[in-house]
């Protein structure tokens, strides 16, 4: 077995754990360090690691460039839509208290929506930038 094969096997085994850690950082962001930005960078790092080991063409088959380009505005849309229910109810934009009967729970939902939008935007942006630099030499 070549060393390259060992690296590929180890990376394939690590990728699900990297994604799991990104989700942990996303969901743990309310209680400690972490959140959408950090989770987005970890998720994009997972795609970049895959591209470095298996090639950019293989990474684009798994995570297409059109999907990453769509993730950037989608994350902004998720972020912006977190404040719309409050506007429709005559309250201030991003007043999360209207998202649930209990205002404290509404704040949790609102913050989660914001962090989810940041995760999607950051991971999409980082991957798009990597793809742009990787294609530059070709």
C-alpha cells in the first residue's frame, strides 16, 4: 500500500468527524466560544482538505461550484429573514421575542437563525474563494 492510499483512507475517516465538530461549534455557540463563523470556516476547511487530498475536480463533484455560489446569498437571506417576523408584527427589526410565545425562547430561535445564516455564508464564501484560487493556475 502506498503512503498516498493511507492518507486518503485516513482523510475519508476524518471527514465525518470534522463535520460533526463544525456542527458542535455551531450549536454550542450560545454557551461558549463558537458560532456560525467558526463553524463555517471548519466546514469550508473540510472541503478544502478533501480538495487537497483528492483533487479539486473531485471536490467539485462532491460540493459543486454552483452550490457554493448559491450558499453565499442564501446565508444572507437566512440572516435577513430572522428579523422579518418582527417587522410584520409592527416591532423593531431583529426583535426576536416575537418568534415564540416565550420571548426568551424566541431570542434563542432568532440567534440560531442568525448563526445558521452566517454558517452558510462563510462556508460558501471560503469554498468559492478556494475554488477561484485553485482554478487560477489552469
